[in-house]
C-alpha cells in the first residue's frame, strides 16, 4: 500500500541521515579499542553519538542494531577496566553518569528491536 511505501521511504531517509553519525561513532569506538585507558573522554562521546544517531533514525532497526552493539562493547570495556577507574573517585563519578545515559539509550533502542539490556552498565560503576 502507499502507506507502507511512505513508511519505507521515511526509514531509508532516516538511515541516510544517521550514516554520518554512525561513521563518526565507528571512529570513536576504534579509539577506545586502541586506547582503553582514555575511556572517560571517549565514553561520553560514544553516548552523545548514539543519542544523535538514534534521534536521526528513531524508527530504523538497521540503525538501532549497530548502536546497541557499540553500547555492548562500551559496557564490556567498563567491566574490563573496573579496577583502574575504581581507584579514582572522579573517574568513577564521570563513568557512572555516562553509564546511566548508556542504559537509557539502550532501553530506547530495545523498544525498537526487542530484547533486554542485561546487565545494565550503571550498577557496574557503583562503588
């Protein structure tokens, strides 16, 4: 029907608008994988870009999927470096805020694609 065609066209347009943000997100994720010690400045940037891409393509599962994958990778890095940032209260506070935003973004994305966000990041950075 024409409504389905219109929806498909809107989704494609949204995906194209999100493409540039996804490329930028890939660059930041590459930095994190190369230099995990610089997690704090990059983690906030990841969440900013996830939120930005999600805003540009709120109805696209094709955009939601890589965004969720980035959040999973970020969560794993948080866990892997726990001993490092637990030693510094300022870093732990900054990461807690980022983790909460990441959990919120993941919850919104999962409404679109289905599934559960478990374990959430925020409790990982409690101390």
